[in-house]
C-alpha cells in the first residue's frame, strides 16, 4: 500500500546513491560506479522518478571531449532503459582546489569568472538531459575568519553572479527555475546565506526574482538547530518552494545526511503534513547517503526505504486529517469570533477606534482551555499505530 509511483516525483542524485562511503577519517567502502551503472541501480528500485547530477558527477572535471561523449551516450541509454528523468541539475563549485575559498564569492576575480563560466556550461549539460530546475548550493561560499573576506561584498558578488546567470538562462531559453540551498557550515567554518530564510530575502533583491526560489534541506536546518518545517512553511507561503532535499540529521551534529525519517520521526511527520496540506507537487529529492557499512544491495534498500517512509507518513497525515478526535480538538483550540476578526482584518480609522474602545476580559481569555498535551499525545499514538 505504500508503493511509490513516478508521479510522486521522488528523485535521487548520482552523488547520493553513488556515494562510495568515504568520510574524513577513512576512504571509500564501496566501489565507484559509472553514472550509467548508478542509473541502472535506481532502475532496480520501483517508483523512482528521476536522477539529478552535478556537472562533474556525470563528466569528470578533466575529461576529454571523447570521454565526455562516451559517458553521455552510456548515460542516455541507461535513462532510456530505465525510464528515469533528469529533472534537476547543479554545479560542482566545491570539490576542486580552485574553489577552496569560494566560487561566486572568491576573493580572486578570475576564479569568480571561472565559476560563472562553469555554471554556464553545466546549465547547458543539464538542459541536454531535460533538467528544468537548477540548484545552487554555495558550499564553499563562506569563511573561517572574517578577516579574510568582507561579508557585504560577498553578498554583492553573489547577486552579480546570479543576475548574470538568470539572464543567460533566459537568453539561451533553457527554461530553468533556480533553487538556492542554504547550509550553516561544512565544508566552510561559516557559510553565507546560512538558512533558507536568508535566501528568501536575497531573492527579492535580484533582477529576476520570479525565476528564483529555494531548495531547503532538512539536515542543513537541523544542523543550525532550527525547525525545518517552519523554514519550508516560509518558502511555501512565499511561493518559493521550487525543490526540496529530504534527509535527516541529529541536531547539533556534523553533516550526517541520513535516510529521510530515520532520526526525526515527528519533524518528518509534520514536514510531510505541510507538503500534503499545501499540495506541494514539486520534486522531492532524497539528498542522503546510505550508511558506510552498506553494500550496493543495501543502498537499494536505503532508496526503497526513503520513499516508503515518505509514503507511510503521507498515510499517517491522511489519518490525522480524518481523525474525529483530533479534528474536534483542533476546532476547540481555534476559537473564532466574527466580531473580533472583522476589527483587525483590515485597517480603517473606524475599526481602529472601535478596537481601542473594545473591552477584553484578559483573565477569562487566559483561562480558556488549550488541551495541547492531549492533542500532542494523539499524534504520538497515531504515529506509533496504537
Ligand atoms: C552536496 C551537499 C548537498 C547539496 C548538493 C548540491 S551537493 O552533497 O551536501 O546538500 O544539495 O550541490
Ligand atoms: Mn548533508
Ligand atoms: Mn547536504
Ligand atoms: Mn542538499
């Protein structure tokens, strides 16, 4: 009953299921797979919609034209065989040493120009495979010491690069929508635009805000100790949720990229509830890695599990929305008053005067019951299937 369908728009990345399990203290535990092989692995997992990539996940940074053409040919064949799409593409602006001090915000004007050129080429590559969403994760855009960079200048440089690339996408008729992904730290000591809300503000200062939105990642906001659901809500309410990275993370820990739902059951439930209630129908990308102990069979279990968890939570959300007791409690705690609502819904001088005149029984209002313990326990019972 929890089988995913391509219409669910679940996606994975070449860099996620193809992650060979290295960490800062040890090398890879799985062999490196060619892009076409990763597509085939995903093809063995029913219900996947697509596979996303960074330019260099597909084509190594130093590949010759002949090598690039062969890789693309094999990749395209694998996509055809499996029916997988490439809905999103992005640029690797973090792995190569040239980006050790950032890309768009580097202190070196030539590196900034190179970064913009790299994105232009990567946008072309993504477009070749049909991608319509373009993600910007500024992993190296930051600093360890603020002696090294002016953070105001960094914002201006970022804006200049994005304005340039928006216009390029328009001129080339790629039809991209840009999605900015925040992260507070790792790999930099401090990354600029640390949380989704920062990008929501930044977007409004761009030349083409209409084609720009955000790609919030659950683990990134949890690293910052924030409530992810609220960040996503802000994006949704602003009409800016263009893409979402689902995964999990212990609060306050290093970047863990765990399987969606594996740690934060309750936050994951409320996240899915938000996406269901507000009818989000965009891409749902699992930006997570299987445990380092897993072999590729277990990586498939990881991919199946990610989608299954989402579908189970979706089912629980429907139960929540239908549950008579829960709905009764929700009606009880949301007290309506036509008169009060009319007074403050729209400003007018007469409303303002009427409001100033009105008497409120502060003590009585404070005494109205809010059975939140009861409601919250019902969520727990529901999730646990009790
Ligand atoms: C990297 C990062 C992710 C981003 C990817 C897009 S790359 O794995 O940790 O959160 O979404 O560049
Ligand atoms: Mn991560
Ligand atoms: Mn991440
Ligand atoms: Mn991500």
